[in-house]
C-alpha cells in the first residue's frame, strides 16, 4: 500500500506545471514568435526554456517519489 506524505500533491502539481510549460515550447504554426532556432513557437527562447522547464520537472518528480512516497 502506498502512503503519501504531506506535501506530495503540491510537488505533483508542481511537476505537472513544469511539464506543461515544457510542452508549450514545442513548435506551433499558430504562434506568432520566431524562436532562436528559427521556427514559430509560443516562447522565443525555446531550446533554452525547454531545458529550464524539464530539469525542475525531473527534480520535483524525483524528490516526490523518493521522499514523499513510502510503501507498507
């Protein structure tokens, strides 16, 4: 049985926010801004901002699974 400690859901939501932010940097034809590589995206700093969003998503996921979830 999984036991979720206090703060688990906050980290889960934070992981989702960072993941959705990273996904919003993918190319989109409806976007109006040119990114650093040259295609249109919602964020002008697309390659850098994707990495900046993926790293905290991975860190919060690791912390959540490692320290806020225990098994009985």
